[in-house]
């Protein structure tokens, strides 16, 4: 899907930070300075969005997960909605330390949630005292708030999509340690060298975040649809491959029946003269007896 520069302009994607707060490594993506604020080159933003979209589509088509990270107020609800629509995990509350580097422990915490749910279903929860039930409920609510959105993430994600890399620096460092590719909205006050796929854009305005995430999630949806189509095609191919085999088996069975029928006919043909002789023998005996009398 082509990115329209006009739409990016209307969403305010071009607004950067104050010139005194800028990171010199963002110079290639800065178009100009106006009223003490850097203006981002939207043509480069559009090109980078398409590049990131293609890469994310390929990851989605391979069946792996992409983890969305955005804990800032403006991005929370947008990320939760967009990532939830495409069934991708997301973190919108505080980043749990060791989320990636200590993933086994995080999985244990998620399993604890499942254990509490099981307790409530089988009635074990009711056997606890009132105080214990209250503690368990609080623990469940806390785990749900922090980790509820990554319950379905059974292994490390294939990629990270981050809004504001300066705020999510811990997530960036963990992903770098594990060589997980990082896609991010990078503003003029951040260092783009930390990111594999840079999308130079305004990461503070909700309209800008919404615009970028809409494009990204659509690209991922395209990848997921391609994967589904491929699976359906394979399933149809298997069904078509089975059909000739079934027909061949039926033909073999029919051939066997014909052989058996032919054998029966031969046997009957051989037995026919013997039957006739057997019928004639009693008749001869009767005639001989009559002659003797």
C-alpha cells in the first residue's frame, strides 16, 4: 500500500522536537528548521514506512509474532487497539524488566494466571480463606494488567515495534542483546542507530502515531492473509492429490472383482460336463433295471 505524503502532513508526522534537543544522527531525516523546531522530511518517512511494512509483512507471513511496545499516554490506547485487531502481543503498561532476556520467568508468571483461573473453575479457590482469596484476586489483577496482552506469546517475538525509543530504552537494549530486529517511530531527539528499521516521525502526537500504526498493521494483515491463502492452497492441493489415489484404489478393487468373477465362470464351465454326466448316470441305471425285468 502506497503512503501518501499529504496524509502524513495532515496527521502532523513532520513535526520534530526543539532544535536544542535534537540528536545529530537524525540529520539525514531533517528537512528544515522552523520557529526553533525541526521539520522531518516526509518523503523519507514514506519510503521508510514502505520498507518497514514489507519487512513486517514477511515476518507475519512466516507465522511469527511481532511485539508492540508503547507505554506513553498518547500511544497506549492506539497500540492496544491496533495490535489487538491483528492478534499481536503488546505492552502498554510498564515494561517488565527481563521481558525478553528472562522470558522463562515471564512465562512462569503467565502460567500462574492460568493456575488461578483453573482454581476458580474447579472450586479450589472457594476453599481458601477470605484473606487469601483477596490476595489471589489482587495478584491475578496485577498480572492481567502487566502481562495479559502477551498470554498467547509462547516464545520470543520475531520483531519489536516501538513507539518512542528514548522512553522504551530498556526494551531496545534487551532486543539488541538477543538480536531481535527493531522497528520504531524515531523522533528528532532520538538516536536512529539503535534501530534496524527507522520510521522518522513525530512520536508525541496521537494522530501521527495512529497514522503510522494504521499503515504498519495493514502491512502485517497483508502478510497474515498471504499465509492463510498459502495454507488453503496446500490443503486443496493435498485433497486433489488424494482424489487420484482414491480413484486408482477403486479401479484396482474393480479389477480384482472382475478377476474373481472370471475365475468363478471358469470353474462353473469346468464343472458343467461333470454335472451333466452325474444326471445321466441315474437315468442309465433305471433303463438297465427295466430291461432286466
